[in-house]
C-alpha cells in the first residue's frame, strides 16, 4: 500500500482563468517520498516528464536511436535525466524543439537533443531573451509560443507557414506578440500551426492545417467552428481537437486516417466524443481522457498507438484503451501514446512500446 505523506502547498504562478478551467504552472517545492512525474509531454520521437523535484527526464525512440555512441543501447522505454536543467515547473515537447518553463517565469529551450556517455542526456538549453513572466510555454517543430501573466501571447522561431502569427515570413528569434488576440488562457503549438484558447472560450488558430506549407500559408488567426465554450485545445501535424465546457470534443483538419473521429475524408460538425476531461493529439491519431479516468483513442493505428489488439487497422471511432484506468494526463507523439496515472507511473504504447499500455517507463 502506498505511503501518503503531507506535502507543502504547491506554489503557482498566476494564470488566466478559462471558462471551466484554470491553467497554472505550479512547483512542488518540498516533495516527500520518491521523486515522481507530475506532468508529461510528447511529440514526434521524444517524450519528457517534469519530476516532483523540478528536474526533467526524457525517453523515446529518437533518444534510443541516438544512443549508438553509448556503452549500452538504451531502450525507448528508458527515461534519463536532462543534465543541468532544474527548477522546472512545466516542460513542452515539440516536433523539433523542447522548452522548459522555469520557476519564476523564465523560459529555456533547445533544438539539439542527443546522448553523451553513460546514458546522460545532452541538451543545450538556453534562456529565451525577454521572457520572465511566462505562465505557459508550447513548443512546435521550429517555433514556440509563450503565454505571459497578462494573457498576452508571444511567439518566436520559424514562420514559413505563418505559425508565429505575424506577417513576416523570415525566422525571428526575439519573441513577438501575436496581435489582435486579447487575453489568452491556453496555447498549443503543432508542427506548423498554432492554436490558442481565449479567456472568453473561443479557439483561434493560425499557420497551416495540412502539415506543410505546400497548399499555402495561413498566418492570419482564424476562429475554429466549435459549438460551445472551449476549455482546452491540442494540435498535431495536420489536425487539432478542442474540448468544450460541456466535455465535448470537436476535431478539425486532415482526416485521412480517421483522426477526427469520423470515417476518412468525412468532416461533420457534430462532436467527436462526449464525456471527455482532456484531449490530446498526435501526428495522425487522437486520444481523450474520459471523466471516469479511462482513455479512448481513434485514428491511425499502424504502430499500435490506439492501444488496441487490432494493430495496423485505423479506427475512426473513439475506442476504449483496455486495462487502463486511473489516468490523470495524456501525451501523444508520432505513432505512440503515453499516459500518466494516479499511482505516479507513466505507461506508453505504440511503436517500440508495444500495442498495449502494460509496461511502465523505466527511470520515472
């Protein structure tokens, strides 16, 4: 039986309250008992966890592939500590960028992740200039955005598809405010697209919603057609899903693998799912944490990322992930899914993890 102890109150940075949801970046200043994950994030090939002691640990197929220079070859399910990174309140993983929100509101990011000797993660994190009051950071492929305490949104990096939210096409390093948004309650960055939830409950997106810029760039923010007040949004390579205050999930974008929750190439306006508490999006699949702490997934299943026995068969209908209960958070990448459980374990499935979420991530 787990031993429960009293913890010091968590310190939270101020946040903009959404309708039905308040997003904050919290610390865990005096963790009692074993160090454990308090938040997870994932993207293309890498997943990371913010630990209760303020450090970050990462795992995934990119890390295992880069460990050829190691004395031993790491497995995809082995998490390792990111050296030199401490006092972290939140971590965000993008397709090509990893950012850490520090206690106090500063942001550090890196686009270079690899391994050095003895299974130590070598990541060259550096501070993002001009940001010291951030309450949330979201990393994309080659861009990132930060939500400040005032509710203003600042983005930097690549803007070839308009994903930074301004008119300039060239890459820009200094964070620049996205104009005409008002107060923002949450931001989510995809590969070449960015979406935000306003304090009034609307969802606004900009950039490309097709996963590339070949069909034109969409730099001007546009509202998503969602019935109801949006409380959370998740963005992938070419689709996005939004959760409303009525616990309904609405998805839009590409649907070649049924990732919108409907048969391929069909895009109706009705909800994909009802009764959800959280939605998460991968490259071409989606999952929702339900009100009863179970999980349903839909879309591509070529790597077993839906957690079902029928690996290889796309599933447009939200399907329960068997034998998975007590889930408190989801994070999806390319061809895999991860869940953080109430018992502090993290389980992943798909690609190198297997088709069922039966094994824990080692080192967490």
